[in-house]
C-alpha cells in the first residue's frame, strides 16, 4: 500500500436554499481521470455523510473487494421540489474509457434520509419498496466493493446522492447505470458527493 493521497480542501460556494459545505476535493493530479461531473449542470449540494468513512479517506476493508458491503449514508436539507432520490457509486479511474459503476439505485422515496450499511446487498437488500437497482459493471445487481487493479495506483470511489424532480424515472430494468446517469442529467435538483479511495 502506498502513502495515503493527501486531501486538499475544496470549499463549495453557497447556493440559494443550501448551506455551504467543505470537503476534500476528489479532483487532484494524483488520480488519473478528470472530474466526471465537470460537464454536467451545476446544482446545489446538501449535507451528506457516512458513519463508515470520512470523505477523502482510504475506504475501510469491509467496503472493498467483491464481498464488500455498501456504507451507511445519511443526508438532510434536500431542496424544495425533491420527489425521489438516486444513489450511485462510480470509479472514474478504472482502466476503461468510461470508468466503472459500482452501484446504481433510483426511485428511492424523497422522505428517505439514510441508507443503512449493506443496503446494497444483492441477496438481502434493505431498500425501500419501489426502489430499483441496476446491474453495475461487475454484472452484479447490487453494491460491488472497491477493487482497483494491482499496480494501477489509487482509485477514487464517488458516492453520490441525487435529489430528483420526478416521482419515478422510467428506466427499463435491463438498462445500464450510464442510462440512469443520462436521465439524472435532466432531472437532478441537487447532488452531494462523498468519496474514498483504494489501492492494490
């Protein structure tokens, strides 16, 4: 394991109806890929945290690997007009032309404020009724833990919660997380991201 990537502070500008937050920036030359959200519309943020890791930290072992579990996530102060939620986990540093999706769940109810640890289990998911999970790039319909290729350097894992302006996104069950991301581009009122890193 190499030395920890050192976090740099990135103060996000206040947006109407939200509170400014400060989190270590995931945009850093130590990581191979560009910011995957850079070309999407700017939207407000809201408080987002995890009981399992702090943003910018190395991910704990139990969130890594094919048997890794999804972390606990909590959020608050969603913008007015939020009608549903989506949660995605994405590795922009994967050695592909399109990164690597580790989890994609959507049509979560707007009054939800937390996902418990291991909510993304493929076998025993603890998600609210009506939530839909797409197969990630692992082929698994559930959370797939961080697993960068050996010797490829540190990878970032971006845990994003999206506040959505419709009750339901009509996305076919066999769709990819990229299709979800495309739809979220047009329906996201606010988005917050916490991130961790891993290296093998």
